[in-house]
C-alpha cells in the first residue's frame, strides 16, 4: 500500500499595515508605526456589585505591563498593556456600569431551579443589558459572573417525559459513536464535541446561553463577553498567567467591538467556505427534529450563519441526519443570496465542509443550486479518527502533516509547532480524516482547512483543532435551542463567541 507524507507550510495571517506572520501574539506585540492612531474600546459592565468592582479593577490594571509566568517564552508572551498589544485604550465610563445588588443576585440564583425562576433570573440581567442599547453605546458588554452563576444550568422544562427519554437514548447513541472513533482520552473527547450532535444542549438550559439568546433577539444588540470571578482573582501560579488571560480576552473583545484582529493571508479571494451541521430542536407543537445550519466564511467579509430546513428524526442514514435534494438546493440558494448581498458578486467557488459523507440527495441538491451561478462547487468532509503517527525519535508529527495511505488522507491540524518549539497537548495528537464527494485536489483542500483553523478570534493563539466552518456551528447551535420556533438566528459570528 502506498504511503505519502507531505508537510503543508503553516498558513500566514494578515494583520494589516503590511504585517504578516503565523503567531498572533508575536506580531501584535511588535512596536507600531510612529504616529499610529490609538483606538478606543468602550466597555460596559453588568453584574453583581462585587463582581463588577473586581472586573473593572482587573481590566484597568491590564493597561500596564504584565509578565507571562508560563515556562515557554516562545509561546506565552508578556502582556505589554492594551495600547501596545492591540492599539487601543480601554474606556469604562461610569454611565456604562450597571451593577445589580449582590443580595438580589443571590435571591435570583436560589429561585432559579424552576422554569419561571430561571427565566426571571435571566430577565434580571437582560433588563440591565438592554438599557445600554441606545444611540451612544458601548462596543461590548462585559457580563461579570460569580462562579455559581457561570455554572448554572437547569433541566429544560419544555420537554415532555417522552422527548426527554428520546434525547437520553440519542445521547447514549452519540457517546457510543465516540467510543468507536477513539481509544479516547478526555482531551480528545472534549475536542471532538465540536463535530457531533449534542443531545445535552436540548436537555439542559444554561444561564449564559439563555442570556445571549435573549439579548441577541433585540433589534439592535451589542455583543456580550462573560468574565467570571476565577479569571480576575486566580493567581499566576494556577493555570494561565494574567498576561495570557489578557491576550485571549483582548483579542476576543477587539473582534466583538467590530474590528478584525487578523485574516488568513493565503486563502483564495471570492471563495465561500461553508460548514453544514445539524442540531436538536423541539417543535412548538411537540416532537424532536434536527435543525440544519450553514456557517459561511470568506476573506471578503465577516462569517455569517443561516438556518436551513428542519429535518425529521427518521431522515437519517447510519444514524446521521442528512438533507434531501430540495433542502440542500434551498440552503445553497440562501447562502448564495446572502453572499451576493454582502460581497456584491457571486462567489467563484463554494467549498462545503461536513463531518460525515455526503448523501446522493445532498450532492444532487448542491450541484443543482450551483449550476450556472458558481464555477466550482466542492464537497469535502472531515471527521475525527483514531489514526496515530509518530516521527522518528518518538516526536509528535508537525502541525500541517498530511499523511496519505491508499485512498485515506489524514491531516494533523494539531501537532508539534515549530514556532513554539512544542506540541501544546498532553498526548500524541490525533488528525482529522479528510475526503471529498467529488474529484478535487485534497492537498489544496487540506491547505485551506489548515488556514481556516486559524480564524478563531476567541483565542490569541491562532490555532484550533477544527476549521471555523465547523467550530462556529456548535456555538450557533447552542443558542438556537433558546430561540423561538421559526426565529432566524442573528447571522453575525460576533454574537456567538
């Protein structure tokens, strides 16, 4: 059997002003040009009085230098302050501080076990946040939460006993599928969550997910960012240092405020990358269905999400839901319509990503919708695998290694990273298997996937296990559980991070 191994070069990131590189913190921390404009990042704070006070002090303290305490200086970089790191000053005006009385929050937490009490507790925060949705408004709302509220979740009272039992059976089925994919470590199971359905998302309601959905449903919302007590109080010798926490939070806030910290430098122009995913939903009339979802990514504009058709429970093959021909055709037509609104032209190429093989109905529907409107339509799938590869000397394979064995292709989106001089994981990295329903150059598709793993603006590290086409899906799917039936989710990625 023929075995080939290729090393795909690490994709470059474009930070603007002629700056490119592979590692965000290194490039962002470089001195700026003399006279470069300093922006303002205006933040609002909402939460219990104690949490608001602690968070405000911590954010203001991050205007100064903080050393990175971690051992690998190539990976963990000192935090030089807001201005030197991100080119902004953080502004927290008094009128944007909306505290809740500590005792009021404690009482709401005690009464949140039942459905009405949970909704009333969410509404308590929602009222404070929505009062900020005025003409002169902050860029982002920081929701300051004690650990008990950050961890709060309750059973979904809207489910009937039969629906709850059906979801639990599906949950056991999903976990069985995961066990067949891996001899799994806890790290691998957690990493694979982005690529599978989650019955748990419908079985339980979580506080922050419900709050995001409520706020997002407003006509003119502002993105939210949660900061928990542990972030601002934890000492440097317990997990990430304050410098590293500031880097991650700063990049996320920059993106949520309407700026884009970086873009992939190597992706082709006028190409639309789309992730297809499914999520559990409950119809208002009763009964469980799958909601299909598309996440569209381009270098020309911000990622956006579109909801597709509802898929009946029995529309499955090998225990996986799929789109029929009309559903696939309609979904791509919606994607192309939205792309044209944002870009002003149709894409030259559309590339689909999915976590299971494409069914004949899906292939036919996508090809029909693309005919005459898009020059190239490619259908790529990728999924976790138990495959392992070790370099000579028992070293981890490099990130970007593509191993081809016969007709099977394995891409290491995580692995030894030469710019950090380490592999950021406790176990031998597991690749994703990639393939295509149509003829294509899989090495080029692997290069694009690798570039799309660098579009996670919720972290300052610039690498993720899965491309944003698929990792975006989980976040949108979680929020969709809280939206009224038929409600179109906010398309902007900024509201789901």
